[in-house]
C-alpha cells in the first residue's frame, strides 16, 4: 500500500500529548520505538481474552494462546526471509540472543587463542558476550576500525582476519553512526576464511528490508521493542544446520525431550533454546508489530525514513557549532552530533523543556566513543512516525541552547 505519513503517525497514541507544555517531539526511536494502536490492542486482547500458558495445556485458552504465539514464528520468518520458521528462536531481546550464541556456539567451537572479529562501532551487547566467552575458553576479541566519517572499510577489516578467526560479528547498522554494513560481503568473507558471520540486526530490521538467506549470514538477531513491538521479546535467527548441532543455553521446562533423575535429553530446535514460560503476550505483540510494518511495506518505511534523515541533516547543518558524527554515504536511522556550546547531557536536558526527546551519552558504544576521542554524543533517531517539523523544533531548541551557553 502507499505511505501516508499523517495516517501512520495517527496510529501512535503516545505521540498525541504535550511534554512541559509543548507537543511531544520523539526522536529517540533507536533506543526504543513507540507502539502503534494495533500492537497495544493485540496485547490487551491476549491478556483479557485468550491468556494461558503455552504448549502444555489441552484446554481452549492454552490452545488459543499457543496458536497465537507459534504463529509469530512464521511471521518473523517471512519478514526476514528465513528458510523455515523452525530457525526462529525467541529470546528476551538481542542481548540475550547474542549471549545465547556465545554460549551455545562459542563454548562448543572456540578454544584457546581463537578470535572473534568485531567492529569498533559495535554495541556493548555485541562486545561483552565475546569477552565473557574469552574468560571461559581463552578466545580473544579483535576490533577493526571504521573510517573517520564512519564508513565501513573492507580492506581494514580484512587486515584483521587471521587463521584463528572463528567468528565475525558485526552490526547491520551502527546505532551511533548509522553506517549500513555490507553484510553479504562480510558473510562471504567470513566463510572464505572458515568463520561464521553473526549480525546484530537491532537497527537493521527496523529500517531496512532484510533477507537473511540473501545476506548469507549464519545468525541474525534483533529486539522487538525497536520494531514497534513490546520490550522483553527478541529474535535469534540461525541456520537450521547450525542449531541442530548446538547444546541448550538454559535448562528447564519446554526445552526437553525426556527427563530422568540422572540425565535429560532435549527437544529439537527451536524449543531446545526456549526454556521455561516464554514472554507469551510480548511475543504475540511482536507478531502484531511485524504485521504493522508489513502492511506499510519495508521499502515504503525505508523511503520515508531516508527522506527524514536527509531533511534532518539539512536542517541541523544550519545550527551554529553543530558537528555531525558519522556521515557515511550509506547510512540509516540516526543522526549523532555534538554542539560546541554544551555537553550532550546538558543539550538533552534543556531541549526536553521544549518537548524534544533525544538520546545523550555513549549509546552503549564506549569503544567507538574512544575511537573518536569523545565521551558522549547527542543522537536524534527517526521512526516511521517522524516528520520534518520534528527536526525544525529540534533545530530551534538547539539554537536556544547556543544562546543559553553563548
């Protein structure tokens, strides 16, 4: 269907309010996106009409809840181009998904001196699990730099591959720079060197059409709350042939085949990796969020957000003393910046008085901040509901900051 920004924005009730007496301008979608009415209604209905625990009940409510929960695997598989819904493992979020991979794959396949190659632009969720893996098996984490403008540099990246590289794990889109990483080329490079490719897709699946089969990666993870769905639910997609050979991450109910007092056998994937009562209603809410973006069309969503990014860069460029961080030719989602007159934390606090919500800090990307010699940046991020006037209000608020500190 066509994209009507006014109609789409009207589906987000939280945006129709005032903050400090001013209309809310929400430019913090990279941290967490707002939720459309259809997601809120779906979750309310799931709690009020069909809620029960899934998989183990034979009564109507349990069967209805199980059907709604399991249907989401197919929706997610279709969204990201997976070969089978059985490749979709539900987690609490991308952080848990990356830790799951680090434990299940890393503990089994890496040893002393093996290497995990990441980017200096990675989120902490794609750094710390590899440090923890190193503490368990003796592996090392190696980070490749980006160019000064935030662009991905393939030659620099290749230079960091060694015969000990077993995992290459990168973001699809940097949450600070907005840089879109060439995943298909990186995945091919990983396989040429006997490694697997893992993708942190939190900022990718939200802004770009994604097909994991075409990308050629081995794992792709993302969080529901950045895709207009609820928090507490995430996705870990992996190739079925890899899942089949991995041990469980957590033990408990629902992930078993047979349990005796002295030993257990485990269910086939994906249930093998989903111990305990899952986030049932959150998963059903994620399914509604997938329906929402599918109805809009990821290509339409992408085009709208790119229009907003272009306008945002143009409008903010007129603000005195503003410095953009991350100007790669291929970018998405975010505009990070500093302002000569004020610290990012002061900027965020002051412009909140005008109803403007942005993020300020290191954005869980301290290695990247250190790479640029910064302690923090301010970050405005776009969503399907962003409009040009949001950046007009932001620019005017930043000029007020300049006047206050000037």
